[in-house]
């Protein structure tokens, strides 16, 4: 990762624009940023951190300090960073949020933060390709592009004030957090936390199961004690099931005996009550029978009155029929008079028979009505020819109207045809013009087709370029994985080699004896034998590890070769693209396709124009034919209309003769038909009157005969014999009730059981009921005793079963959680683990050893071999992290060479911390996938170093940086400024600070 430039405006103490070309400043590998205290040197690092991560470099830095206090409310603040990562070259621009006065009214409003990310062809590209906009989208895209997290960035690219010596002087607990954050070993701590939580839950489940067993045992003891059995005695507990079953059987037998006695007494009592009840029913039935005999004569008189009322009702009904028929006869007479009066008011229309009927003063005879009906029918028949002439005359008149309308339509069509024929020449000229335009567009489309083919070729090249870029990223990631695998395989091999050598030395020591020569050096004295080492590493294991190293190196070389091949292919595709970006090539192709589509659209008008020209010629011929046909049809219409008028004159004469004095023939026929209907109606009502008169005479004879047969002198006598509805209903109900009572009494007195009960002598009922009450009380008591016994026995059995279930569950829980608790004890060092070191700390020990090894290599040069950093034993931290403590070996100190880091002087702390920081940067680089760190900033006081040490420190910074890394040092020490030629000088004034670069 390399930072190319940093541009800020309105940030911190800088009200104006500050632009730093870091590529130019770091040409020699190092440059210095100098200026008075408080002038804004550290603000440059904060701006860089804000541009990339939207954060500040210091842990306690306030984001509000980003915006310059020297700006007006309408002026904006911005930071722009150009950087290169494996994914490409990018430019990110950010503006922080701030509060500005409202334009209207009082108070303040927030000016929102903004951000833009662009992809550049090279660091000097002024116009980039937009990738994302908005703080959230830019943050998400940068998290994908940037190879380092913000924490790793502060440990590798920016070494800010206050955090420089933090790693060296930190307690082991804090150092564990730092290493965990740098090397991303949160997974192992998370594993410990998960196992700890699951183990805690497992122990809680075991405790719950144990408590459940204790609760069930207490409940079983209480249940057995309630049953009268000592639950603490194991023998009693073993015999409890049989004993409880015997208790249940004894209670059941006592209840059965009481139930049998109660049932026997209940049967006797029920039988006695039944006999007494049936005897009582017999006595009551005898009394009711005597009462019914006393009212028998009165009931018979009621039956006679009902029979006479029925005969009177039948006789009166025949006289009602006579009245009904007489009413119908009077209605028929009225209808005859109305029909005759209506017929006398009609027009005879010259018919003699009809006139005779209409002028008769009395009721016409049926024969005269029939003669008048026949005469009217003959007149209707004679009017049929006149009606046909009238209908034909109407049809001819309608046809005449149609011919008139068709003639007017033909005249309008002829005028329209002439007008359209006059406008055809202009339409033909317009079609010729459109045909010429369409032909030119077709030629343009053919020319664009070749340009589109070339653009498609460039788009294909752009697609292949993008695929190759993605392939390049994939191979780069694969190369990083191969590098890590190679380092891991080499580390495994080195570890096995050390173990194998230690084993070999241990085996050799085992063969040494006093005063015997050593098989290696031949010495008889063995003053410092190697310590004993137990292990099982074999030579075969070493060979396997060496094979893995070789395969890993081969994979790494293969990825390097693939990456070079992809780089060459990308260069070839870039040449085919020319100076276009993939997006520009696609946009150009889309533009050409749009132009060709538009040209083809216009070219399609050529065929339409040709068709239109032909259609206009055909339309001209068609209009000529239509005009000729219309003129011929007009001549035919005129001839047909003359014939129609001649025929209509003849029909008019026939119609006038038929309609006579009426307005039309049809009206005259309707009048005759109405008169004919009146004639027939009068004839029908006369016939109905005659028939009704005969029915009235017959009904009168029937009524007189029925009245005499019923024993009545006449109609008045029969009506006098009728009973009222209330009296008749009362008599009928009394008769029915008497008959029902007689049947009920007879059925009761004939029942064999009642006859048997009336002849028996019954026992004393009071004594029997007392005995039954005592038996019922005893049964209730035995039932309650059995329920209590069953409840206690059931509770005891349930408690014993639950106790057994709880013990089985406890065994299952212990068996199921045993493995989890064992793994938790191993991972979290809960048992007697070496140094009480958990899994996460073991992982960090390897990382710390790598960092110390790299730091000691640099420290040996800076301190000229005097100091060496080693892992300590304890620094007051928790036992789990004590192995991560760091001590310093002073090889020139007499006596105890090991020193605490807190005893180092300011200069010693500085270069020890610097060595650790550079080592951490290299370790993070490897951990982050082999990312090259091309830019580094160090913000710490170099004034604590002497001249010689300062020169060595600067040499260590520059030596690995030449051509590979650019180091920016923030310092105001004169020696540093003299040593470094490239610099950024910051000056402070009343209106803020200014920065100027010297390359």
C-alpha cells in the first residue's frame, strides 16, 4: 500500500489548501515534517487517517478538531488522498460534518458529511472513474479495497504520538489485547468465551439435575411417610411397591363389603315403596270410577245435543248454496244488459243484419246475433284487397325515400372523390421526398456498421481486460496464501528440526558416562550436557515437513509465474483498448448502436415511401372507377323512382275506394272486428244467463228436500236448532274428557301389579329407612377412606417413579457434558496447565516470538548489540497472560542482565519501541497477506537520542526504504532536519498555519 499525495483544505490550523506530493518528497526514501509545537504537524496524520478511514489517528482525538476555526461558515473543509493498493489506484475525497448558522432565523443547522471515491488510471490522472459516493457507500467500498484495517494501519503506516511506546511498556494483559487486535486472533478468544459459556451452562444443568434428584428424594420420603412407611429405611423403600399395593387392596375390599350391604337394603326399600305406591294408585282409581258413573246421564244428553246441531248445520249449508247461485244469476242478467247496450251504440256501417240487432229494443235472439256475425265477416273479407293496396303503397313510399337518400349520398361521394383526386399530386411529391431521405439513412447505417464492429472489438478487449484484472486479484490472493503456507511450512519444519536435534542431543547425553570420551568430540569432560528432551519426532517426520516446504515453494513460484503472465496479458489488452477505459469503450459502443438504430429506423421509411407512392397511384385509379360507378348508379336510381311513382298512383285509387268514410282501410277493419267481438260477447253472456237460471232452480229443490229429511219444518226451524261455537266446543271437550277418564280408570284397575299390591301387607317403612341410612353412611365413609388411600398410594408411586427418572436424567446429563467440561478445562486452563496459559495466549506467544525476533535484528544494529528483547516471566498481570510479558537483556550490565522495560531511559525506550514498531509493521504486513507497505509516518520525539544513536536509527529507517518505502518523520530536532534533505516546513501565523514542501 502506497500513499501518493495528500491534499487538505480548511482542516485544523490550515485555513487554506495544503498539497503534499509524497512521491516527490520520498524520492530518497525519507522526508521530515517540521514546524513549531502546535503548528499542525500531527494534523496531517489525522487528515490522512480521516480520508481513508473517517477516523483520527489518536485514540482520544476529537473529530471536531478537523474543521478549521479560521473558516467562514459558508466555506467548506475537505481532505483528498491518492493511494495505490493491489486493487488499483484510487482517489478518495471527504468533507467532515459541521454546524453552521441557519440562513433564515437564529440557531444552527448541520452541514452533512460527504465522500467520493474514484478509480484512477495512474496517480497523476486528473479525471477518475467514479466508484462510490456518500460516506456509507465509500466506507463500504474502502473496507473491501484497503488491505489493512484502521488498527493495522496505525501500527504499520502511521505511528502516532502517545501510542509509540505503548506496546513495549504495556502490561501483559494490555499487550494481549494489542496482539489480538493486530494479528486478528479474536477467533481463539471467542472460542474460549463460547466454551466458557457452554461449560457454565453445562455445570448449571448438572447442578439442576442434582437439585432435582434431591427434591424428588425428599418428596418420595414425605409420600411414604404419609402412607405410614419410613422412607429413610432402604429396606422399606425397596419393599414400598408391594406394601402400597396391599394398602390399596385392603381399602377396596372394605368399600366392596359396605357397597354390597347398602345395595341389599336399597333393593328392599325400593320394593316396599313400589308396592305402597301401586296400592295407592288402585284406591285412587276406584274413587274416580264412582265419580264417572254419577255424571253418565248428563254426558249422554250432551251427545244428543251435538248430534242435532250437526244435522242442522248440514241443512243450513244447502240453503247457503241456493243464495250463492241466485247472486250469480243476478250478475249474469246485469252483464247481458251491459253487452246489449254497448252493441246498440256501435256503427252498423251499412250492414242490414247488424242494424237490425242494434235497433232492437228487447234482448236480441241468438239467431239474429248469428246472422249479424256472418254479415260482418263477409264485409271484412271484401276489405282484404284494399288493405293489401294500402300496405304496398306504404312500402313503395318508403322505397322512394331510400332512393332519395341514396341519391344525396352519391352526390356527396362524387364531390369527395373529385376533391381527393385534386390533392393526390401533392401527396405523391411528399412521398418522393421521404423516399430520398430514407435512402440516405440506409447508406449512413451501412457506414456505422463498420464503426460498431471496431467498437465491439474494443468492448471485447475491455471485458477480457476486466476478467484479467479479476484474475490478477485472484492470483495475487492465491500468491499471498501460498506465501503464508510457505512460511507456515518452513516454521513447522524449523520447529520439527529443533525438536529432532534436541532429541538427538538428549539421546547422545544418555550415552555419556563419566571419564568416557564423547562420541562426537572425544572429550573426557562433559561440563555442560544438553538438557533431557522427550519427544517422538522421527527423521521421516522431518522429510515429510521438508516435502511440504518444497511443495509450498513450488506453489509460490507457480503463482509468481501466473501473475507475470496475467500482467503481460493485461498490457496487451490495454494496447488494444488504446486510450479508452472499459466504461468509455462500452459507452462509445452504446452511442454508435444508438446512432445506427436511429439510422435504421429512418431507413425503414424507404420501403414505406415506395409503398406509399404505389398506394397513391392505385388510389387515383380507384377514385376514377368509383366516380364512374357512382354516376351509373345515379342513373339507375332515377329510372326506378319514376316507375315507383306511377305504381303508387294506382294503389292510391284502390285504397280510397276501400276505406270509405274511415281514415284508412286498416282503421275500418279494426272497427268491424271490434263490432264482431261485441256481437259474440253478447251471445256468450245470454247463454251463461240461461245456464245459471237452471242451476238456481235445481239448488232450491235440493235445499227443501235436505231440510225435510233432517226433521226440520223449514229453513227457519233448522237455523233455530244451531248451537253457538262456544257451546258446541264446550260440549265436545266435556265428552272427550269423560271418555279419556273412563279409559284411564279401567286400565289402572285392570293392572295385575296394582291388583297384587292391593292384596299385600307391607313392612314398617320408618324402621326400614333408618337401617338404610346407616348403611349409606357406612358406604360413604369407606369410599372416602379408599379415595384417601388411593391418593396417598398414587402420590407415593409417582414420587418413587419421578425419583428414578431424576437419577437417570442426572446420569445422562453427566455423561453428555463430560466431554464439553474436559475441553473447556483444557482450552481455558482450568486444570493444572503449564503456566495457566489458555488457547488464545498460546496462539499469541508464537506471534510475539516472531515480533521479538524481527525487533532484535533491528535493535542489534541500533544499540550495537547491547540490548535484546525477550519474553519475561511475570509483570503483575493475570496468570493467563504472564507469558506475554517483555523484558530487556542488557548484555553489558554486571550481575543480573535482565531489566524491566520501565527502567529504560527515554532514548532507550524510544529505539526499543521503534524496533518493536518496525517489527510489528512487518508482521502485520505478512499477516495481512503480504501487502507491501510503501509509505510510513513516524510521529515521536527523536530528541531523546544522542547523535550516534540517532544516525543509526535514521539509517535503519532509510536502509530498507530506498526504492521500496517512503518514510515520513515528524520532528523538530535539528539533527533530523540536517540529515534529511526533503522536508515539509510548517509555519504558524495569526490567521492559521501554512505548509511548504522542499524536494
